C-alpha cells in the first residue's frame, strides 16, 4: 500500500511575519481576491488574475501565499473578521443566537462565494474560530453538555446555509435566464392554470390560489423562529 501523503501545513501554522511588509502584501492580495470573487464568482479567481489586478507578477504572489487553497482560507477568515459579533442580550440566549444567525446570513449574501466554501470542510482561521467560540458560548448558557451545544450550533448553521443557498440560487437563475420571478410565473402561467383546473391536486391549488408570497427575509425569520423554538423545547429552556 502506498504511503499516504502528509496534508499541507495550515497557513495559520507558519510564520507570516505579521506587521512587516509581507503581511501587508498578503492583506492586499486577499482583499483583491475577495473583490474579484464577489463580482465574478470563485471560478474567476486565479493567481494570474489577482496579479493582473494588482499590477504585479504572478511569481511575487507565491512569496506570500502558497496556493489557491491557502488563499481561500485567508479570504474566508478575512470576511468573518468583517462580520460583527452580535452584542449581548442579557439572559436572552435565543435572541442572541438569532442575531448570530442573521449576521452570518448577511455576510453570506454579501459574499455569495462564501456559502459554497462554508459547506465544505470548516475553515480554521482565528476569526472563524472566534465566531464559533462566541456562538458556542451563547448556547452554553442554555446547556452544559458540550456535544449538545455543538449540535445546536450545527443545526443553526445548516439552516442558515440552506436558506442562503435558496436565495442565491434564485439570484443566479435570474442572472443566467434574464427572467424575474414574475416573468417566470407569467411564462408558466398557462400550464399552472391547467393543473389547477384539473382539480387533481387540491393542496397545490390552495397554495396557488390562497397563499401569500413572503419575501426572503420573512421566510428566513419564520424558519429561524421555528428552529429556535424547537431548540429551546429540546433543551427544556425558555
């Protein structure tokens, strides 16, 4: 059996000469990369593209950042560093947990590439760890069980990621098709009317004919409220 290769050392484990010129260059590289990814998506990101944006040679970038995986790790942590940690809500741990969820949602919507990266293996930069530590501390006010607290944080994170993924998918569909939701509804209106008039699907019909059309914020808040109520019940805490 061939020997398993050793994983590369994390960027956080090596001496990055903080406070010196290389650290400032690293920050400029990361900020440029974030700007490109925000505007054009993660697939547009390459060392060559970043170097062109910065007016430098590609080789000079590799003196500060080893590869794209390392760059992504730095980008993720930089964005998390921009997201404020929610202020305390006294004893109301549910309100503070909700604020944590809203903050992350806002950051993911501002940086669409981040949601895709967050669904992979967790980043381990100091800002990411600081946010996770804060959120675990919030949940820790409701339970002394570390495993249970971790599962609560996972449940909230999964909900936020799923909700944002749906929002981003709609925005991407609008971008690629050039159609708004209303335009799409008009395009499929004749078919939907035929389905309704068939009478075969009464619950579907009721949804079409009677239900409202909540915006993404309302959908998120409803889902978050239901989730947090379920978490409080599971923990036996108000």
